[in-house]
C-alpha cells in the first residue's frame, strides 16, 4: 500500500511539473530584457525594423542553415550526415548483426556484446536495435526549420518510412519530432514484421541561461511474426517449388496471412512495446556576463553549481501469442502441449524513477568539466500474465566526472552506480575512459575499462517456489515470469569486465579497436525453455580494424575486419572472423551530382549459431549444427543532387545457383539452423531534406 501511495504521489508530481513548466520558462525568459530582435525562427535581426516578418531584415545567410546535435547526456556536437557511400547506413541493422531472415525481425550481434547494466532487466533484447531510446535521443540546435523525409521500397511490397523535423521556435526553445515505420511481409510464410517508432522532445533554456528543461516522449511498437524455421530446408533446392512462401514452416502454417505489404497484424509471434515519458529540469547558480557585437547584446552565463531533478515513467510489454495454434505442430517440434485454443504469454512492467543530482563546475569557462552526484529512487511494478503481480523498489547512488579540455585534446570520463538498498542491492557499474587527440598526423587514442556486477535478467529467474513441473506448458503457473521458462532457483550475480582501446589515424583512414572481456556466472538459455548459468570464468578477445584506401581518382576500398577468440569453457559459439569489403566508384560530377556505386561483400567464418525460441524472444545455445555460408554480396548505387539523395541496392547476389542447367537465385545462406536468409532482393529509397 505504501508503494502505491508513492506511485500516485510521483505521478501527481509529474503532471504538476508539466503544467507549470511553461509558466516557469516564461518567467525566466522575462527576467532579463533582450536588446535585439529576432525573427520567428530566432535569428537576430538589425534593430529598429518594423512591419510584417517578410519585410524584416534577416542575416545574409538566410538561405543556408547551421544545424548540429548532441546525444542525450553527451557534450559532443555532431553534424548531419549527408554521405551516400554506404547503403547499409539507411537500414537500422548494423552489418555486424544477423536477423532472422527478414528486415525488422529479431537479431543478434555476431560480435560478443553482453548486456552490461546493473539493476532490473527483463532480459529480452533481440529487438533493441530497432528501438528509439533515451540514449540515442538527439538534441538539435538549428537556425532554420529542418525536415527530412525518407521512403524505401523493397521486394514483395516491403516499405520503410523515416521522418524527422526539428526547429528552434526562438533562441531558447527547440522542438524535434521523429517517426519511423517498417512493414515487411518477408519471403517465407508467417515471417512478416511491422515496427513503428515515435519520439518527440522539447528542450528549453531561459534567456538568462539559469533554467533548462528537457521533455522527451518515446513510443516503440515492434511486431515480429515467428515461423520457427523451415520444416525441411531441402525443399528450397526443389526449383519446381518456385515461390519460397509455399515452403512448410514449423509455426503459422494454418494462418491466413499472405505476403501483403499492408498487413501489419501478427497472428503467431512476438510483440515488444514500450512507452517512455521523461522530464528533466535544472537550475544553475554562477556568474553573468555579456558581449556586444554589432549593436546586439548577447548574454552569457557561466554555471558553477547546478541542481537537477529528473523523473521518468516507462511501461514495458513483452509477449508471445498464437491466436490460431496447431496443437500437433507445437507437440511435434517443441514437445509443448497447447493448453487452450489461444496461446498468450505476457509480462508487463511499469517503472517510475526519480533522480536528484548536483553538479559542480570547477572551471567557469569550461562546461565540459564537471562533477555530478546523484541519488535515484526506482519503483517497479510487474504484471506477469493474469494471475501474478510483483513490486520491486530500489535505491541507488552514483557519481560522474567529465573533463574535456578547452583545446579538445584530452577527454576524461569516470562514472559509477551502486544499488544501496532494495531488491537489487549490491549491483554496481563502474567505468573509466581516457581519450587523447594528437593531431591530424598522429591521430588519437582512447583507452577504457568497465566492470559490472549485476543480478541476472528477470526472465532467467525461477522464483521462490522451488519445485517445477516437467510439463513446460504448466511452468507459467510456478515460475515468476509468465513465459514458459524453466528457470534457475539459485542464480548468482553476473560479473563482466571489459577493457578496450581504440586508435584512429585520419591521415591514413585507419582505425584499430580492441576489446577484452572477463565473464563469470554467465546466464543463458540451453534450449527453447530451459535457463542455465555457467559458473566458470572465460575470456573473449576481439580485435578490429577499419581502413579506407584510395585505389585511384574515383575508386575506393573500404575494409572492416574483426577477429574474436574465446578462452575457457563457455556455452557460447562465435564466428572467428567477420569481414566486410566495399569496392566503390565515387566522385563529384557536373555541378551538383555526387555518385557512389560499387560492390559490398560480407564474410562470416563457419560457426555454430544460436537458435531462436519464439516463446521467449531469446536466442539459445546449440552445439550440434554448424553453418558455412557463401559471402553475402550486394551491388549498390547511390547519388545526391543538392538536397535529394537516392539509395538503391540489389542484395544477396551470392544466392545465384546454376545446378541441373537451371538458372535461379535459390542457394540460400542461413542465419541459424533451419532459418534461411533472403534470396535476391531489391531495395530503392529516397531521402529528401527541406529547409523552411
């Protein structure tokens, strides 16, 4: 009851804060009078001009734009990417990932990349790459309204829409809106994916620079149909089959779904959704200053002490459902007894977190040097299926020190969090990094270390009942999670350490990276339903290199090479080598044409990939089947004319097959056992940006 009262109090506080924010900002803005005028976009104008906005004198650069952004909780400025030399940059999935054979489907990194955050975690991360998050939120600063519209069309009616709009309503307020929509029917039965993402954020700063606030709203809705893989992969070698959509799959054969690009429903599969509302407000104490340029007075403020409050409310939803199950399929392929005429496993969580922080700035003229101390109160409420509810609470404290020198040569970051009380007491995270820029000739070096001690993710937990049935269809009545998981009752905390280094040399177009992991108490799934924990210690070494080489006036060679090796016994199989090569023809022709075209080749060395469990949305360990694929080969042609960019790719040329004197594209690569990738696939897209 006490927790419910706290929740209501914080929700009421959040609503009140939202209501009064506008009034506070308005009051702050009027504290100090401006001695210059701005147009409706916040651009300074010459004084003593009157009349309609269209008649006012703007600056001489009115047809250009200055736009930059920084990521959430970052102090580094970035500029918009107008490059056209990499088609894969238009897709959400990095080249180092494998999905389940269709764009927008669950995916896993080919490079070892464990989850390294303390505290509560549901444990389902197969769709993380497709999410909008607080961490990848961008704060823009723009002298003019900027919009970007992207549309891509792929095989079988695959569609992708990408929208961005940002503008400064005045010198102190910026609004940004982003929307992303993907609808991909896929090539095989019951393989369609329908993902949508929305984000809106407003950043406000008062004229006197003392008060600032950030309001962020994020919604992700990710739907992935799951067919469980092919019943008989040999069917694909039968050229009389023709359409791969007719191949038999383990789940969803009886569904009435077709390869319809406008069908966003998922009858058999997973839905992952989340909504985040985040508000951060701060007030600074420091020293005032002002600069007069061309009769215009610009007010400056040097913060020395900052008080900050942040509140976030997040809902998480994870489910597996089958509204038209075939009992024999579940029994034959998964030894699972269907309990009713509808299958639904679902966990829902609500997370309310308050953070109070204090910043100090030792050097008044360097905002990139500060010390932050914070304390957080987290209230968690889980609804697991229809019959089980659970409440958690946690208190954790943290510190962060950043120092990027004024000449941008040194960059130091130290941070840590420690859970002092609550259900996850004893969890912690500590990390440090040091970067040194030696200039254009010698490049730069970055060194870092991170260690996390964390409670294993919630989905692995067997609960406290201590007795489990061998009938996995009944596990949901005894385990905490509603998912049919045979969990581990005596989990120890995972401990993962990572030491890393990066050396970049712009003059040679070279970047070298290295990661070394130490892992103990590694938690994983050993089959479709069964969680396990390996108590042994193992290490993983990763070495990577990225190189750009000019082969002539217009020809370029881009290489991304990664090698990784495990030392010690562990239930983990990884490819030894991941290699990507691009041979490109690039140049600037005529007045406004920029062209980039070439061949993109990715090679993954033979290994035993993890299989995918549709019930839990998890990849699980298997050590029986090895895959050995041809290199993935794509041809792309991209160009840019002023503000218009075109991207085109013909992928999976490697599926070409000429057996039995029959020509076709049916030599499939596999992403994991029984799950083939796509055959020959064409994608065409346009990205157009507008300056108002």
